[in-house]
């Protein structure tokens, strides 16, 4: 069965600090997809990134970067120079075809990031 | 760009009452997913529909039912409401069943916050 572990329940940083959110996943499939979502206090889920299992290239988008390492089954998310507006709960999710070909994502428990001014 | 629309945004019900949540997917999206997110929890998949047929079923209670209509909007019907049903209910949409990249990105609606008193 697929599984996503976000070991950090809550992280507190001061503005301008860099912060890395960890995500470790388990799957028996060779084809799978990893996602990160942001959930600000307003409650909506905001899509940040999708990565498929065949693409281990790291990605950078502004202050956000993602490090995908199949060798350690990790898909970590780094925010550089954090800002107060980055305060949110961040979810890592995994979808694979284990459930008879469906790709319904399984979410981790989320990491609450608090950025203090 | 048009996003997923959910109505109502907030709903307050008494125990044992019924509730109907509506979801309008992004135009041309044919796949709808329902998730339940309890307080401090990660989103849990309930059920999905592809081309008006149920495609996957998750942890949806028997008291809940859902369907997708000819215009692709979906409704989640909840009966005999319990206190534990209080949660944020997300609808997401995608195209083509959501299994093939890049169509496996699910676009989430803003959610309906259900409170059962």
C-alpha cells in the first residue's frame, strides 16, 4: 500500500530563514506521482508541484525548490528566505496505480509551518 | 481561469439532519473527486466519478451517497448527520479519469465547511 510520512508536525521559523519540509513515501509501483499542496489558514488546497517517478530532476520555482531522491524515497520541499505569507500547512501526496490502476492520491499528515516576523 | 466551484461554502446542521454539497468542476473536466478533511487531519478520499460513473470508492460512510450529473457537476448527499461528520469537504476535478500525466493533477475547490451541532 502507498504511504506518505511527514515526520515534522510543526516547524517554526523566523522570517528570512530557509526551511525544509520532509516527505518520505512508500510504494511498490515503479510508476507513481508525488505532489505538494499548500493549505493556508483560509482552508483551500493550493497545488504547488507534481513530479513523476521517472523524473528525478530537482525543481526550483522562485523561493521554492524540491529535491526528489528515489534512493531514499524522499521528496523534500525547501522554502528559501521564508516569509510570513508562507505560514500554512503543507501536504505531500503520492498517487500510484496500486489500487487497480486508479491514481487517487494519499496525503501525508501535513506539516504546519509558522513563519514569525 | 475558471476554478472548481463548491456550494455552499459553509453549512451548519443538526444531528440526524441531511445535507447536500455541490461541486461544479472546471469546464471540460470530466472527473470529480470528493475528500473529507477533519480538524487537524489530512484530506481523506471519499469517492470519485469519471464520465458520470463511479470510478473509485474510498472511506465513504454508507450514510453518504454521491453522483455526477450529465453536466458533470456532482453532489454529495449526507444523511443522519453525526457530530463526527463536521469537517471540510473538498471537491477536486481533473480530465480523463486523472490517471495519465499531465491530467492527473487534481484541481481543488475552496471546500465546504460543514458543522454538525
